[in-house]
C-alpha cells in the first residue's frame, strides 16, 4: 500500500492495514487506514488480483465499509 501511495505522489503520515475477513470476487480484502494529516484518515480497501494491487478508489465495486471484524492487530513501526 505504501508503494501504491508513493507512486501516486501522495503525502501521508502512516498506513495501518488489516484483513477485513471479507472478499471480492474470491480475493481477500485488506482494509487500510491512511493518515494524510490534519487529522485526515481515509480508508482504502485493497485486493491483489493478477499480481496487481487494486483499491476501492479505482474500482468502486470493491466494498469498503467499516465492519470491525478484523482480528487484533500487531503494530509495526519503522
């Protein structure tokens, strides 16, 4: 997700991603919260298809509603 945001030249502070427990056309959906500052946190739901990352911002058919079904997270900082 970080590489995707960088490729779009977006200025962000951090990204936190978790499996949502849902799928889109048989592919698991990962929900990412992206902090753009101010505070402005935006959700992106992503799937990997054919070796490419697709977001709900590119394909509005990818569902990206809040569901609170993700497992507990391990936070990794760098």
